[in-house]
């Protein structure tokens, strides 16, 4: 019996299947809440946040078609050109769910990378064996920095605290990323 | 209400996760799955009601 496969949650399976498809077309990383949940935070979430490397429209159309073939659907539109021009290219996210489930969660919220911090995380993305998932995440230090410096809700601060307790954290790296976040906010 | 016991529970659970990498998911799998199953069941029921699909669009911010 494969214990790890048996242990995978609905959210795990949804995320792994989606990420496998994305990786065939472009680079991505998962960030924010699902990073904490994949590391054992016991809380619910409706969406998983994904940043992907910016790709041209032709490539995005191929990616979208494969997602549809693999039984995902996009909440905002069935038309990949609309999704690209009206959403991704203007900095908005697009949301995919499992097809035929009345748009019920879970959903994958996909955005194009923008700014140096996103680009940096695409380069430094990591798989974390502790999660048992075949998924690239943003580095833990970046997750903590965003939750403590930018998001700041009680849920986000609890996520950051949990991750700090799980790993030996590079505090200097967190400080550096927080400085970069403050520059963006200005 | 969040008091110090809230933080203590975060610490207690994080310690368990760290010390039991092969066990922690088993402990919470049903809990995590239940939230998705309940949401999907609800959306399915809602879709069958009058104006249900319109309500779903509002819920999903469409």
C-alpha cells in the first residue's frame, strides 16, 4: 500500500494535477495559504494562489485547452483570448475549478508574475519533501515575509508562526524580502 | 476568542507536524476533505434551486 498516495487530500490531488499541466507549458510557484496548509496548518481554504511566468497568448491558448481537456473549467470565461487580454494581461487573476461541479471550491487562482519579487521566486521556487507533494512552492522565507509584511490578517500571522515553528528560518532573508515588499508598497 | 491558548495550540500542533512527518496528514485528512465535500454538496444543492445558478455566480464574484 502506498501510504503517501492514500494520505493525499482532495486539495492535494487538485493542486498536483493542475501544477503538472502548468509545468508542461510554463514555470509556476504556489504561494500564500496553501503553502501553510501543505505544511500542516489546520484551516480551510477556497483557493490556491499560483503565479506563472508570463507567456504569449498563443502559448496560453494551448495551456488553457489542455486544462479543459483535463476537466478543469475557468470561472470567468470559456474564451482563452478574453482570459488573456481582459484578465492576465491587465494584472488580474483567472480562476479554474473542477469542471461540472457548479463552480464549487477548490479553485486555482492564477496570475502572471509581475515585478522583481515574483521573478525571483520563479527562480528560487522549491519542492518541500515535508509536504509529500510534487509541487513547487515559493521559498518559505518569502511566504513568511509576505504574510507578516503585506497580508497581516490573523490567519496570515498564524500561518507565518506555524511555518517558523516547522523550519529553521533564515531571518536575514525574511528581512531582505520585507524591505523589497516595502519598496513595492511605496 | 483568541487568547494565549490559541497561540499555544499553534505551537503544540506545529511541534507534532515537525516531529511526525509521516503521521500528521492522516490526523487532519478527514477534516480538510470534509470542508471541500461540504462546499461541493452545498453548491450542487444550490444549483438545483430556483435562481441557484445565479446565486452561485454572485457567490463566486461573477
